[in-house]
C-alpha cells in the first residue's frame, strides 16, 4: 500500500531538479525581511553573528518567511492580508515561483515546510468571512496548490509543526478583517484560540482563553524541542488594561499565562510582536516594538526581567540566549539581562527573524 510519505518521496525523486544547498549562500542561520534606506524591500540571510550572507530584493513589504530545509530556497510572504508569496532562489536572487492564493483567499504572513520540504503549508483566511484556512502546496511539482484545510478558527496568523512533524499548531487570532484595509470587524465578539491539527486536517485539540481575555489575540508561536508551545498575544480591549501577553501550553494540559509585574506589563502597551525560546530552552521571551522592550520568563511562566531597546521586535533562538532585531537596523544578542550589539545594517528590520 502506498503511504503518504512514500508518495511524497517519489514526487521528490521524480520532479525535483538539483538545487544548491544553504552552504552556497554562507550557511545562514536566519531569514529576516527589511525595508531599505531607499524605501525598497529585501529578504536577508543572517549568520549567528548577525552578518548578512545574502540579500534578495522583494517587490513589497515582507513579513515572515519559510526556509526550505535543504535547498537555498525561501518563501517570502507579503504583510497580511497579502496576495503574493515569492519562492526565491537565495543563491541567484531569482524568483522561481510566485504563489497566488485561490479566489476569496488571502495569505496571512506565515508558512512552513513539511515532509522534509515536499509540502509548503500557508496561513490564509477567506476574504469574505476571515475563516481560517491552511493551504497545501506541492513543492516538487513547482509549488502547485493541492488542497486546503480549515485552521480551526478565525484570522489565523502564525503556525508551526511540532517536532514530531505530524501535528500542526495554529495561532487563530480571532479577528475578522476587511480585506481591503485590514479594519477589524468583530473585536467585541472575537474568540482567539490555539488549534492543534493532524496532517489530515482533523482537530486534535482547541484551546481558548477565559472569557475576560477573549480580546487577547493569539498571534505568534515558538516551539521547544519537547513540544512545549509558547504563544504571544496582542490585546484588543481597553487601552488601560494590562493583560498577559505570553502563554505556554502543552497538548492535553491547560494554558499557563505568564504575567509580568504591573508596571512592566503596562509598558508593553498591549502588544507582543515576536516570541522565542532561548538556546537552552529554559526560558522564553516576547518583544514589544511599541514598548521598546523584551520580557524574559522562565519556561514555567515566572517573570525574569526586561531588556530595553527602541523599536525591538524580531526575536529568535540563539546559542546562549536570543537574537533580536530592531527598526533601526540593529541586531542584538540577548543573554540574561544584558543586550550586546552584534552589528547594525543600513535597513529597518521587519517584525520577525525566522530560524533555519
């Protein structure tokens, strides 16, 4: 009997031409989108020390990206809701494919490769209802769309595969938006959730917050090697509230909300832009460009302290701590309470750093 993995492997063997690996572009550890000084946009590869290993132009502002696990190939997603995703050859700068969602679908800024790079998963929503969709694309066939499945909620944003590779975690933000200008349409009734799906699209678990936190939009995810999920949130309620902006969850359990002391929570201005575990997995952090700070917590949810940095947002795992980026071109190493400037580029980094 032909298995799904066997079928995908045969597609790869038959249809994938040889491509250069990541060594050909300097073995980058990260991808990050940026706005250049002249107003243009680009996708960068970055090494562990913060140096650029490649730069590929983008036609418009990028949000997050997804790097192929073996080939020097990345998918750059438009800022949500977007109508393009570009498959870029990071060695030559060529656009190999331009992905367009089907009618009445919009990309929501994030995606992930599955099955050793044979399938691309994309976060999407319906234009008319904002109901969430996960798009499925056959990489070996030239990124041909082969199907979709419901995300389990409204307005999905980030999504990640658990380390075992068969379970997809989706951050359903809960916000319905106007497709033309991103106006939020349902804030009083929004219901964000964290949904776990199997690869066939069946819902394994759906986690919602308490009713008094229903306006806390679940946006971004970090996954520890043992499957612990960290989720960053953005508060859509009263401006003077100090809602927790970080949650931790393990399948089958209850979510743990990590709270900072009141003055620190207020300083975040209700907005967590990125989330990442540190290199050891013993702690996790969220960033706020509005508040100009990074909050560190233990993996059990205890507040460890804050790091100040103007317009900081991008955050990724790094040996010994975190890699962070800001809107002034800075790349920083954060280890404990002390940030260390690795370098400054002549650009403004966008919201995310994607680990390869």
